[in-house]
């Protein structure tokens, strides 16, 4: 039990540190970075859809897709909608936001969705190590392969939304730390939250990708760039599908 906890803790710390993969962008000048950001948004939208349908939804349906599962997915969508409404209201009624550069609500929505997703990763990693070390290690590697493209996409979204690169790295790391919380829940609280949290994450991911990211991609009117957005969108889905095969 103690060994499983130590292995789990080391694994989630490594996974959390992957949030700094966005630091690679620090080598790019701001003009070049903003040119490629919209493609990160497209990739992330595809990755979120792919993750929801290839990974999370099948996981939620392992014990049978029930009405409760569907309600949990809807709860994720409703929750995301309410959070975004509150954020919009806060921006409209706080004069400080009118004086400074406004950070798009996509950033906040993405951080909330990513925090839930990382929390679930922590639950899954902790539960896997409780089964055996090989199962835990395999699950950790699967999460790592999954996180690298997702963290790149998440970081791109935060920059695209108006955050400075250093702040984006910091908030992305804070969001990633919920992975550690997931492990602590597994080992210290004997409740199975995955039946709710997995479909809830599906709802949040579908909302973010469909309501926030896709409309941003439609802002591009130039045919060539639009085609490239479709390509990276499909690439994001494809990477998640490839990870499914590897798992």
C-alpha cells in the first residue's frame, strides 16, 4: 500500500511537470508565436473531442451507459455554461477589466476543464498502482503520451486568450497539480468518484471544444489558413485515436 502510494505520487509529479512543456514557446518571438497559436487552438479542439470520445466516454461506459451517465455528461456541460456565464458577468461588472487587456473566457474555461481532467488522471493512476506496479506504470506512460500534446494545446489556448507566457505556464502548472489531489483522494478517501467525474469531464471537454474553441476557428476567413485549421483539428483527433491503439 505504501509502495503503491509512493509510486503513484512520483508518477503524478512527473505528469504535473509536463505542464511546463509550453516553455518551448519561450524560444519563439511573439510575432511567430501568435501566427501559430490558432493552429494550437485547432489541435486542442480536436484533441479534446478525441479524448472525450476515444478515452473518457468508453471509460464511463465500462459498467454500462446508463441514464445517470448521460446526466453526469450533461452536468459537465451545464456546469461549464454556468461558469462561463459567471466569468462573463464578472468581466462586465468589474471596471478593472475594462482598463486592462481582457483575457478571453476560453482561458478560464480551459483551466477548469483541464483541472478536472488532471484530477481524473490522478484517480486513474492511483487506482492502477493499487492493482499492480506494471498496470500503474503502463497507465502512467499512457497518461504521459496523452498529456504532452494536450499540454501544448492548453498552453497555446492560454496565450491565444491573452495571458502572458510566464502566467500561462504558472496557471497551467496549478491546473496540473490537481493530478496530485486525485492520488490523495484514492489513498485517503474510500469513495469511488470516477463514475461521476469521468462523464463530467466528457461534458466539460465537449463544451469547451464545441462552444469556445470551434467558434474561434471560424473567425479565420482565409481559405488556406482555414484548410490548415481543419488539418490540425483532424490531427488532434488522430493523435488521441493513435494513443487509444497504443494503450
